[in-house]
C-alpha cells in the first residue's frame, strides 16, 4: 500500500492543480494510510473497539486514493485536450 500511495501522490504533485489541493489530498492520504496501519495494531493490542477506527481509516484511505486517481486522470485528460488544441492551430 505504501508504494501505491507514494506513486500516486508523486503523480498528483506534477499536475497543474492548486498547491492547497495538493497538500490537502496528499496529507489526507498519508494520514489515513498511517491510521489504517495503526488500526490493526490498536485492535490487536489495545482494545477490540478500535475496529471502528480501523474501518473509518480504511474508508478514508479508499476515498482519498479515489480522489488521487481522479486528480491524476483529470490532469491527463486536460493535457491531452491542450495537446490536441495546440496541434490543430
């Protein structure tokens, strides 16, 4: 999971979106990945009620990864459209 998060955030950092959006999405993704990892340890060694925390962290991680994918795909589509417009002129 770590390599996926690292790769997607680096791809997202190369897009033309605002710096604020990049910071929020990458920070949220890293934080939720760490929380997801910590959740398993908390369930095992602290209290089984941390399972709710683990589920919430997992869902947050999945939504933040989906947002990363959306941003990267949108940047690729935008670049393709600009490339076509520049080549037709």
